C-alpha cells in the first residue's frame, strides 16, 4: 500500500486519486496512519463482504440442527487440541 502525508495529499490530490483507483493509499498525519484513500469500487467490494451476525436466539431449529450435525474437516482436527488448553 502506498503511503502519503496529508500535506502530500493536498498538493498531489490528482495523482493520488489516480493511484487510489489502482490500490488503497494510506494517509498519515504526524507519522501515524489516519486514513485510507481508496476507490469507490474497492469500498463497495469491501462493504459487500460485511456479514450480518445473528444472535443465538435468532437461530431457527433447522439452523441449530445443521450446526450440531456439522463435521469439522479432518485437516483441522489439530485445532481440537487447543480447546483442551
């Protein structure tokens, strides 16, 4: 990710806009990242990835049955050991 200062952003807004169409641009203030400048397409792509989260009380009986019946793939069985610690 490219990084610019707020002063750079003010001076080179056109160039940074063009860069943000290709990749997010980190904007720093006093040496610390404060903002990320990105294209509208990238923003909307990220927003689509947001998920709705349900509370347990909102699960249907079918959802609960599916969860109980779910099997963890064997390749992740080693993670069970972490539950014992």
